[in-house]
């Protein structure tokens, strides 16, 4: 006997912070729904981060709907930076606070926009039909490793940043870290602090001050309204979605990451990764330019804070202009791995989105989701938790709740219209 599909007014795909945020609003509005989560609560935070991982944004920005860090969670260090285990506890406590209709261990294998409206959903635990669907799985799914990695010598360990846990898991010898987004820089720092010889291929990621003119920069940028700028009003418009996050650290109470200082302390810096040939890694001759551009970003954030302070007439201490502490003598475009004693390579060049399970005409020529603040061209299909979905904080604990509230209103209006 064939079991007919179960009907859901709303199906939410993904039980991370985005899926939980929309569930909170839907439950507040009395809208029946179900959240499908492939693994368990806080799985990504629990399993896809290194042991010393901590937030790079301060704890006070953990403000999921109905559950702020200091009040509902009872956190005692709003200006600190939660460690991985604390983030897991925060999300577990959030779930306990409102008991969402969450189904864990359910793999959503296909979502198809039905010809007569609504959606057909195939899961590992049965089939469903839903009037509306919220895809809340973010945008980072498949670890990116270049095809040229196949040319690495077989005796050199290579792994993606998502599989790195601690320095002791790596064999003896130097470590080449490829990529200087937040993960790459923090992993390089983690290894450097443990006394490992680190070689770092420096990309085009920008960097940020941590504290400037007496306050943590996140506070200044929030107060000035910068973090609240919608993408439609942003000077860079849609292109800002392609930008790599600024690198900095939450360790030791929060601090800047200055790759030049690492170089002074013995870390070896190179330009962007290019290729691997005959046991040698090739780099682009752009180290100086990439360091300079990162510093340009650093200075521009300082300038934005200066402008806000001046405009508001705020009494704040003045700091001297930033001066680079190190410059490369030359562009090194090749590294012989065996001669340098490299025992492992960590690829930290990001992730690709994976929506192969979603059958709906909502993608552009590059496979990116087409949407307006999470509302797709297909009626009843929404996205939540995407980087820069609407503002800087859309994909973060900070502001995913604002986007969730917006979509909850759209879902409610659609339900009423039906």
C-alpha cells in the first residue's frame, strides 16, 4: 500500500540558525510548519569547525528572534567571543526555549515546484507536499578544492579547512595554508601559535580593525548604521555579495590579524595560489598588492569610523595613522614542497553552493539563487540565511532574524490570500 504524501502549509529546509529563526516567527503567528534538518541541532558548528574556533563578531550580536545572548541565554560576556562549544549550547538553548516542530536526521532529497502550485518534497523519511517552502541552508555547502590538488605529491597530506581540527592532527613539517579568508587566516594563526612553520598563500580578502578610537569596531559600525545598509542602497550593489569577509580574530578577547606581523615573526607569505607542477607550488606575483589592498580596506573602515565620530561630535581618543610593519623583499612565485619540508596543505578557498536537489527555475546562469530579499521568482518559494541576503548581517546571528520576520510576513500574506 502506497502512503500518500503528508501535507504541510509550510516546509522549512534546514535547521540551523536561519531555519530556527523563521520557525520562531511562524510559531508566533500560529502557522503550521515543519523544519527538516539532515543532521542535528548545531551540527555545522559542532562538527565543521576547528577546536579553537570562536566567533569573530561579539556575543551581543547573537540575537536570534526571542533569544538574545545576554537576556534569554543569560550570557555574562556580551563583548566577548563565544567558543565553538558555547555556540552549540546557545543554539541548543534556543531550541529548548520555544520547541520548534523540528525533524532531525531527515535528508531532503528533492523539492520540486508542482505544475499546479505548491511543492513536492521527497525525504529520507517519507514524502510531503507543501504550499510554501523556505530554503534555509545558507550558501556554503561543498568544500572547494582545485583540480590541481591532484598533482600534489602523494606523501603530502592535504585537507580542506572544514576538516582541520588542531595542529596535532597534521604530520611533522611545515604547513602550506592556501587562502586568507577568515578561516585561512585563523587556521594559519592557530598553527603559528603552536610553533608550526606556516607558509601562507595570500589572496584578495580584506582585513578589519578590531578596536579603534576606544571602542570595538563592530560597535561603531552598528551605531553608525553601516551594518543596516540594505543591498539595494549599498554603493557596491549586488557585487558586494561576491566579496570575501574581512579577516580578524575573536581569540584572546578579540584582536586584529595582521599578516605583515606574522611575516615578521617568521611566517612565510606568498601571492595567490596558481598551480602545482613537478612537486612545486606556483604563486601569482601579487603578494605586495594583496597586502596593500587589505590595508586599504583596513584604513577605509577607520575612515568611516572617523567620519561618524566627527558627524556626531563624539569625544573619542585619536589614534595615529596605520603604518605597515613589514614589506616583502621580493615576489616568490614558486615553493618546492619537499625542499621546504612541507608535510601538509590546507585548502581554505571556500565553498560552493549545492542546490542540485531543488527543481525550480530560480537560478541564474552561474547557478546562483535569484531573489529579492529572499523572495524567489517562484510563488511560495523563499530563501533565508544567504550571505548579504539584504544586509551585512543577513547570514549571521546578528540580523538573520530581521530577514526571517520579513519572510514570515510574506508567508502569512500568501496564506491569507489562499
